[in-house]
C-alpha cells in the first residue's frame, strides 16, 4: 500500500494539472499567464474583435434581424463551422428560446462551461445537444452547466422575447463590410 500512494498522488497531481490547463485556450488573445476570472460573469465577456453573427427571426412578430458576437472559445469556433443554418426554436421556462440541435459540439471544445447565464447569452448544453437564447433571467442557475457561444447585441434579447412561442431563426456569420480602400 505504501508504495502505491506516491504513484496515486502523482497521477492525481497530473490530472489536476491537465484540468487546469484545459481553460488556457478559453482566454482571450493576449491574456498571457493571467489567472482566470473569479466570477462566471467575467467569463461571459466576448473577446475584443469577436466574430459577428447575424440572427434572422421569423414568426408571429414578422421578420427581424439581430446581431451577436461569437465568443473567442473553441466551442464557438466549432459552432461557427455549422453556419449558416435555420431552425425552429420554442419558448422554454419563460426565460429562453431553445431547440435540440441536429449536431453536437465536441466535449473537448467546451472549455468555458459556466452555471450562471446573462440575458442575451446564446448557449449550448451538453449532452442535449440543446441551443438556447436567454431573453429573461429568473434568478436560477443552470445545474448541468452551459457553454456560452455568443452574446446578443443591444436589443437582441428583447427581439427574441417578442415572439410568443415559436420562432424560426437563421444563424449566419455576418459578412465583413469592405472599406473603399480595401476594394481598390
């Protein structure tokens, strides 16, 4: 027994070390060796220059477009590989629109899982695979944890909430506008 204890401690230390390294790729570029944020809200902040996302909403309120910014995480990058797609989302718990996706994101890509959400978060639950857009906050935490993929821009959550139950949403990467100097 005494000879096995150091081996077990070494294995435990290695596992904890690997687990700690798993969040490194979730930090924004330039974060260096800074410690991870203390609060889950700090982890929600999109990285500067995050990729813009366009959502086209169609339903009982007509057609509206809102924008969001993809997070700078492996899960958001993997999600972007599936774009564009159109899917029908339904109201759930009077706080979010949600849908089971026809695809899953890899567990390895989910490096920024949190239990707290903010209004305007576009999130992924594993193993659902479920996609949700939070438009109200009921004070609850998410026990299973969520991966925040994107954050709606101002007015986006209100637009999503304005659809009574079902809304058809097209998710697409926003086309980059070319400046006049870039076109010549």
